[in-house]
C-alpha cells in the first residue's frame, strides 16, 4: 500500500487512472491510503483520474475528501487536466 513506482505512483494512483472505483474505495476506506499522496511531479490520484477521463473515480475521490485545488509541478489542478481531456476528445 505504501509502495510506489519509480515515478512515485502509489496503488491509489493506478486504481484511479484505470477507473477501478471499488479498489479506490477499499484502498482509502479500508486500508487508509492517503488521498494526498503525490508522484514525483506532485500529482495526486485525483489528477490521474482527471487526466485519464475517469469521471466516476473523480467523483468518488472528491466525495472521500480529495483536494480539488492540489497543484502539480506545472501548476495544474485536476480540473485543468479534465479540461484538456475534454478538449482533446471534442477535437477528434
């Protein structure tokens, strides 16, 4: 649970990225995973959910208390990343 990849991704980041809502809930509620755990570029699990278009996971993380105003190394919040996903999909 506390292990991280070389880029600082924790299991919660990967669950968020891949849309695993149940895993997100289990990691946070049953195992105490930190909602504010950050990668080497200061991204939280909410950043990952937003960047990969995982709406339900994003809503779940917010309901669990994730900080929507967290900024990564580029100064981007999860909302910035979600907007990028929307714009890219609208242009395709």
